[in-house]
C-alpha cells in the first residue's frame, strides 16, 4: 500500500507540473495584427503582376525591428501583385518583397491591427496582352514586351493557358506553354481542340462556366515578369 500511495503522489505531482506548463503555453496571446498591400509599378502606378502564390511565388519577408528576433516571418505574394498575412503580432517591421524588380522593394511599417502598406518598384519588363477565343475554341493571344531599360537583355518569351485562374511558367500552373524565343511582340494561337489537356479537363472547364485563362511571361536579365492574366469564356 505504501508503494501505491507513493506512486499516486508522484503521478499527481507530474500531472500538476505538466498542467502548469501547458497552461503557460496556452496563455500566450494570439497574433493581434496583420498586414496587406499592393506592389505598384513606380512609373505606371499599376499593380505589378507576379507569379502564382505558392512554392515558386514571390517571397515576402517581415523582419521585426527593435527586438531580439532572429528570423523573419515569410509568406508569398499573389499573382495580382497584392500580398496579405492576417495573423501577425503588432509591432514595428521592415517589409521586403523579393520580386523581379530592378530596384529593391521594401519599406517600414508599424502594424497595429490590420494594417495596409503599399510598396513601389520597377519591373524588368512590362507586357501588354490582348486575347480572345473564337467559335472553334482557338485562343489568339497578342503581346508586346516593353523593357524598362533598353540595355536590358530579353532572352525568352512564353505564352501559356490554363483551366484554372493561377497561371505562370511553373509546370503545375499551365495546361500548355509555348516558347516564342526573344520576339518582343507577336501573336500566338492555341488550338484547344487539338490539345489533350483541354480534352482531359473539359469537365473542369465546363464546371467553371467555360472559362480558361491566358498569360505571357518575359525573361529579361534572367528575371521573369508577367502580363496580367486574361480570362476568356469559350463559346
């Protein structure tokens, strides 16, 4: 009996200590702020299109200031040029957006609740795009690349379509992609009726209101900039 009482007593101490530790962890407050904004073109004042948010997307770093923090809070910007993290502790931060920009894209902000910080940068190129779908399910894409510095080197232009809104040069974000070399302007036509990815995913396209999406990318000085994404509705 003495042994059992000792075991029960020791077990009670263990539970008390474990419970106290657990309560200490649970008593930390949840993040009470957040940050959101848009990366604008410094010259055109339009949002700068970016790759799809994901593993290959543009990384945003939040670096806490005036503390002993040694690691940044990292997340990805979105393809429309916006970024958002709604669960950040209030405080002073340096914000760095690691995108395909000629100049650095960074700023400082005091986060107090949900806080907006818009930033400005210059892309390596700007891309005009026009597209339409005809009655035979052909997608015609017209584009023109404008380097932001004539001394920059344009090495590759890609045009792609996808059955989902996320479109970029990552193989998981296009149904088909074609390289157009280094031509700074031109037209390309996708004949979807001859595209196996179109046939295999037709049910997804129909479920999404017959919508498909096209986009153009340009590699300039080894940095990839994008056009906006165009939504097309098939007949």
